[in-house]
C-alpha cells in the first residue's frame, strides 16, 4: 500500500505534458521559497502558476515575459515531492506515463543518466498533427530528476523541466532547429543551477 501511494504521488508530480498545464486565475504562491526569477539561457522566467494539492507535493511553473497559458512557447517547471523513493523509480513512473500518451500522441524519448551525480534526464518529443493545421502542436521536454534534501530538511525528488512548444506553421522550423540544438539544450538543463527549496513547516 505504501509503494502504491508513492507511485500515485509520483505520477501526479510528473504529469507535465501537452495535456497538463496549470491554468487558473489565482495568484501564484511560492510554496518552495525559490528565489526568483529563474534564469535559463539568459532568459528570466517568472512564477506564474503553483499548486500544493497534498502534504507531500509542490508544483511551480515559470514563463518569460509576454508568454502565457495555455499556449506558451517556453516554460520551466519545478516540482518537489517529499517521498522516500529514488530517482530511478521516479523516472520509471514518468516513462509509464509517456507510454500511455503514445495511445493518442506522437511520443519519442530517451533516458540519459549521470553516473557522477545520480541524476537522470528524460529527453522527450511529443505532439499531434491535426486536420486543421492551426491546431497542431509539438512539444520538446527535458525532464531532470534529482534526489534532494530541502534546506528546510525534507527529503524527496526534484523535477526541473524545460518545455518548448510550437504550433501550426511554426512546427516545421521548430523541429529543424531542435535537430541542431537538442544536444546542447540537454547539456544546459543538466548543468543548470538547481534552486534551493525551503518548505514552510
């Protein structure tokens, strides 16, 4: 029962895909005490959405100025789950989710391990082509999983994820650029500074 509960929590934590983006009009709460903005590739990402659906799970999403939900172009997601598990189990949970998405979306992914740090990355491209080209969408996600102890003492798994999207007529040039930039992008996510997490008890 404990293992099943952990799996369910992780599945909810790792649901960050074409079909799952935080959307509401409530002000975002910085549940994890992350200093902002989050900077990646010299771009400043501001906190725009957050959720704390249960005692162990924290989710925060960041966009650059001028971008918005649901049709964002680039987003940073930082999730933290307080759980007694490891990176491998978290990755397996995400891979099961991606396999399920293959029933309705085009999905391709690769798992990349870092033996020195124990971290793992899932590099994933997913999307769908609609009859109405304007409704087509493709998304490149780089999920970085890290075992982490928050400054406030809680132990768990951190997910640091970069998601880039393209829509309609922009998909072809997006995929062309991605072919040339993908490896460098993954390397940048792998070395990005992981923010300090402070959970208020």
